[in-house]
C-alpha cells in the first residue's frame, strides 16, 4: 500500500513539471508575438538553392543557377596513354617456373610436411629405444655389437 502513495506523489510532481513547461512555452510565444516573429527569422536563415542542372524559368531563381561548364579536351591525355601502351615489353624477363602448373597435390604435401617431421623424429627415437632394449636383453657388450654391425656393412659393400 505504501507504493500506491509513492506513485501518487510521483504523479503529482510530474503534473507540476508539465504545468511549468507549458507556462514557460506560453511566455516564449507571447514574447515572440510582441516582438519579432519566429517565421521571418527562419526564412532569413534558410540557404538559397543552387541549381546545377536545372534551368529555372523564374527570374528570381535564375540568380541561383550556375553557369554551364564546357567539357575539358581529353585528346592529349588519350594520346599519351596510347603512346605508353605501344612500348614493347620484353618477354625474356618472364620466369617460366612461375608459369608452370603445380602438381595437384602440392598443397597437401605442404600441409603434411610439418606433421611428417614430428613423426620422423618420434620414429627415430622409437628405433633407438628398441635397439637399446635388445642390447640390454642380449646382455652383450656394446662395442661387440657395433663392431659386428660395421663388419656386416663392409661385407654388403664388398658384395655390391
């Protein structure tokens, strides 16, 4: 119930503000009626029209029209452009590698190259780890295994 009382007070305040605004507006209109008119001052402030393509028939409006503009001679500019187009461009400067078509899967290889590098590193690590495990399992000396591997490589080279 307290809200209803507050709403009533707010409504009364709003009515008072509106009355004050109306009174203020009436004072302004009364002042303008006694002295200068608003309409005449607004007419003086309006800009005068400028006619670019319209030809007014009224003598009063003809003052605001712009004089006709003659088109500029562009024949010299056209001649200059034609002369610049006649110059011979050497074909020797063209790089044929840029003109050659690329393979249809070049973009796929480019995108996959980074991933392949990572996989290659992981593969090398895994191979090295497997070799270490085999060596530990066989419990042989590392030097003997390396010597045996180099001996087999030499034999393969001699056979070729």
